[in-house]
């Protein structure tokens, strides 16, 4: 326990870094994923192709490889970013592919008659999506989205291999410094992750019940 108590400041910094990576990446992934989801259901073949290509490419690429590209390859083409910014970009782009599929599923769950009625009164595709379909779809996909963001929280641990001092990096540093307290240190790190993921899971459950009641 002393290994944790004597390094609370380091543990706090790692926790805040993980939380920051999660929140910023989740916000960016939600925006990009929603736009990609709109592309996936667009009547324009080019947009559908772009959305499909992005999802298939990114979703089937290991997250570690995405990190590797932005940390080591991007600087070779004069795109050098701070390590934490590179982590945010990698996590956002990767998670957006899963957000896109959740949004697409939600859009497909909205009755076809809703979009047809919107077009019948003269709304364009973008107006139909933003004013009629997406508000209904997003309510449906909120619980799956939160599950995706819980996975995002755990995915931030990949940053340990790319010079980002998040929770897992702090855990490795402390286990190397206090090898006799490995179990205590790893338990403390796990509790820090749970402090983020359990409240998110509770929120997902409440929102799911609210959506079910509303429907």
C-alpha cells in the first residue's frame, strides 16, 4: 500500500491523463462517427463508399498500428504532434469507426416512413437527417455508444507503448520501482480504471431504461 500512498501525485496525474484522453477522444469520435454514419446511409454513392471504406479500413486495423502511424510515421512527412495529441487523434479516428456503425444501426431502426414524410414536405437529405432521423436514432444508440466509450477508456492503455504517461504507464513505472508490491500497484491501477468505467456503465443502464420507457 505504501507504494501507492507515497506516489499519489503520480497516480493522480496518470488518472487525469487517462480521463482527459477518454473525454476528448470520445467527443471527437462522436462528431466524426456521426458524420460517417450519415455518409453510410446517404443516397449519394460516393459518400456511402467513403463511409464504408473508412469503417472497413479502420475497424479492421489494430489500434496499436494506428498509434504507431501517428507517433512514428507521421513525423516523417512533417506531421509531428505531441505524444498526447497523437494519442487523442489515434483513439478518436479508431473509435469513430465503431461510433459510425452504432449510429448507422440507430438510423436504420427509425421507421422509413419518418424520412419519407420529411422528404414529402420538402426537407433535403441533410435536413431530414439532422432534424428528423438523427434525434430519434441517437436516443436509441446512447447505451451502445457508452459501451463503446467504456472500451475507449481501456484502449487508452495502448498509449503506454507510445510515450503517454497514462494510468498503465504509471502502473509499470511503480511496479518496476516497487517489485514487491506488484499486486497492490496493479490493484490500485485497476480501481482507477473502474472509477471511470463503472459510473459510465451505470449511466448506460439508466439511459437504456429511460429510452425503453420513452419508446
